[in-house]
C-alpha cells in the first residue's frame, strides 16, 4: 500500500481527496495522511516514516510549501514531493523544482491529472528504493566476492554452470558447538550472536587452512566439505585443530557460565554436488547431498563433547596416519544395520 501525505491548510481538500480516491482507498492501494502546514507535515512524517510521496500547497501558515521542500531534501530524501498550488507562475515552479519537487500541479485541481501524477511519482519512488536495495546487496556481495567473479556472474557461461550437477568423491565434516542452547536461551541476542560468530571464526579458519570450504552454517553447527588429494586426512587434521583451538577459548561468564567444546562427525565417499533449491524463488544453494552427507551429520549427533567420530570405512583409510579407538556399533537414523564407529584421538 502506498502512503501519501497531503499538506494543505484548505480543510475542504481532505474531503475532496477522500472522495476522488475512494476506490483506491477502499482497495487499500492508497493510504492518505493529512497535515495543515509544513511543520505539521514534518511531524506526520516522523509518525509515519513509510510515507512515499508528499502533495503540498505553497501558501500555508507557519511553514510554507517551498520551505517544506528544502526540509524534506535534508531529512527525507527518498520521499518525492509534488507541489499542488494556485501559484503556478514560472518563478514558483522554478523555485519548487530547484528545491527538489518531482512535479507541479496548479489549482483548481484536475483530479485525473493528479491521479496520473501520483501513479508516475509512486513508480519513481519504487524504482529508487529498488535501486538502493540492489546497490546495498551488490556492496555486500563485493565484500566477499572478487571483481573477476562478479564479471563472470553476468555471463551466459555462469548461468549454464549453475545448473551443472556432478558426483564427487569428497569428505564432509559436521562441527557442532556443544550445549550452545544454554547460551541462546539465557543471554541477550547481542551476546549470543557475538559469541557464535567468535566460535565460527575459529572453526572456519582451521577448515580453510586445510583446503576445506564452508558449505553452510546450520544453527550453531558448521558443515564443511573437503575435496581433492587426501581430502579425508585434511578433514581430520582440520577437526583436530578446531577441537584444540576451541578448547583454548576462555569460559563465558554471564547469566550462565559456558565453556565451549565441539563434537564432530566426519564421513567420506561419493556424493552429489549441485545447486539445490527452488528456481521459481531464485533461491539455490550450491551444496552436496546423499547418504554420505546424512551419515556425517548422524555421526556428529552420536559424538560426545570433544569427540571426533568416523566410520569403520573411514578408519580403514586413515588408521596408519591417525590414532583412533573403537567405540563399538551404534544405531544411526535411517540405517538398517548398526554402524561401527571410531573416535579420532590425534
């Protein structure tokens, strides 16, 4: 719904506006707010920060329309103003335009012309806000993405590559911050987010150091993927480093005391890599899926505080490189048979 402020000391105008735009008001396309002068208009804008356009007379007590235009340009630059005045001489029109008026309509009002002008002005406001949103999103994107990548993203090759799917041999690690719920349920949102980001920074640093990449953040857990040579070994090295660095972090004291620890599940094998999501919503997540991924998450769920858990198949591949102890068979969700698991010590 568009919100329109009408600033005019002629009280009859409010009734006329409501009559002429009654269908738009009834259909909740337009909502009107009324002010009797420039000062009142600025007060109404404070009360209704979502106002899109201002229709303002020039000759008003306390603060006239031309002064109001100057004040709008300083305080609310996204609001577009249309002057509606009987003073339609060129000097007033030029002054209004120089002070930022989007258009100028003379009295007596031709309401068909006013309706078209309002529609045109609202389209301009919408365009400006969409442009600002796009700039903001683009600036955020540039914080994380190289310019060469951004140029590539505009090509047909990029659009085609988005739809490519493949089967890859890789290792997945799920790293969970144990018992973080006690913090999220008791501390302020600022404390929760600050702590979680601190812990994630430590985790991400060690994963990247071993050539892994962050697939996603899931609540207070991280999903990481390792590909290429010795991907399982590198995933375990990263997990050991994460555990060591997290254990060194100080205890959080506040409403509740909290000493951070992690539990980690690691699995390796073939998985599907591709863009998963809704093309209609234009929300696609480049990720890996499959039984190997699901099992890694289940292993993390079975891991206790400070433990790194792998399957027997993974153990057979790394037993000469890492010290592991058998924990026996466990029943994992959606697995018909129990799975033999090992804890990686070092």
